[in-house]
C-alpha cells in the first residue's frame, strides 16, 4: 500500500530537484527525507531519480510516475473534501418514502425546497409507497426517512417517529348546492346528503375511523360513491356528484366549482408522521428530519402529540 506522505515527499523533491530545498519546504530534516524517497523506490521497485553530487533529477520512469502521482493526490484531496462535506451533510444521497398526502399537503415539497436551497448538491430519490412498505424500508436501511399515516409502535426497537401534520377536515360541496350558502351547518344538515367517500389505499381502517367520527358528531354519511384519494373526490364534488371531507392543507387544490366550509364541531383530523431508524443517523438525514419537523409551523397541539407518541384523537 502506498504511503500518501511519501508521495507528497516525492513530489516536493521532484519539483525542487534538490533534497535540501525540498526538506526545508516540508519542514523536515534532509536525512529523513532521503530515507523516505529511498523507501518509496524500494517499495515500487523503481528508480525515480538520477542522483549526482550537484543535483537530483527524475528518471524517465520518474517523470511518468510524477504525473500520475499528482493526479492521485489531487483526487485524494477531493475525496477528503467530499468526506468533510458528507460529514456536515452538505452532499450525499437521501432516500425518502412518502404517501401522496405528504406531497399534496405541501409538507414534503416544502421540506425539499428548503433542503435544495441549503444543499443543492444532494441527490434525492423519492419512493411513493404505502406506510407498511416504508417502515420495512427503514428497517432494511433502503430508506432514510418515511412519511407515513401511522407511526411505528412506541416500543419499536429500531424505529422512531414524530408527527409533522395533524390536519383538520373541511367540508367540500358543489358550488350550486343548497347548503353552500347556509351560514351555519349542523350535523342534521349533512345527514341526508349524498357523500363521496375516500377509500384510502393504506387500509380500510382510516375510512372506518372517519365514518365513526361522523357518527360521534351526530350524523352518518350516506356514501354513494368512493374515490381512492382526496383530489379525485374533489373532482367528483366539482361535478356535482356529492360532498366530501378533505384535509385543510389541500384547500388550495380544490378545483373551480367547489365550496369549502369549516365545521367547528367536527373533530376528526388526518395525521402525517415522519419516521426514521434510531441508529446511525447521517448528518444529512438528521438535518432533513429537523427540516420536516419544523415545516409548516407545527402547532403546540401537534407538539404535544409528538411528545406522547399517540395518534390524533378522532
């Protein structure tokens, strides 16, 4: 194995063509420098210098070796610089799993924009996967960060999580609907309406939890049509086919022909969690995790949920 220090010594002697001057520049004594050059030649099995009493000159092989050595040392310096930047999280790769809701709500795009502004050289790979697959990806270390609808168990030995969003729901109804102009909506107003349900790809549990929350609020939605994600449901509302509930963070994506209303008496919320592996967080992963946890102005209520590692009450 080549000694980088000896290579630096070799370049200095080759440039000065004088061991004494090279030793002075390197701040070492002449005899140790001569021994280092001799050891390098012995290791290589190559004569690098022609020596005389007046000066020392490179051999033909020495000149070839000098060009390659300079290129090697330049690359070594680049590697060292890269390692420092990686250590600070300035470069490297980031593999992120996410749900569509994380993208539509703006949580993931906002965090990525912040990351790109601070560390433009980072390579980002995004994987749209269901929560279960994302958590397995964290365990297998194929993902660095996962954005999921439910966190891993609090006693999970490998994974940890924090809530990044706890989204209230808004009622979405067609612009021409009789209730669109009603000043105050009640559970009784909604009971007799046609509803568009959102059957999440994640599981039927979220759908059932939503229906249970409606029942606690005082009405049971008459679901006559189902969509697989909220934006599709909004398109059906715009077509006048019924009403639905969407997350507040999606309000800016409502198409023309949709009216959104707040329901202060409806307590159901949609959570979004960031999850990661507990062990050996790279600086880049840690930095992005902090960006996610700070994105969107997380409320004190959400912070309390984070601390307790409990899912949001419905």
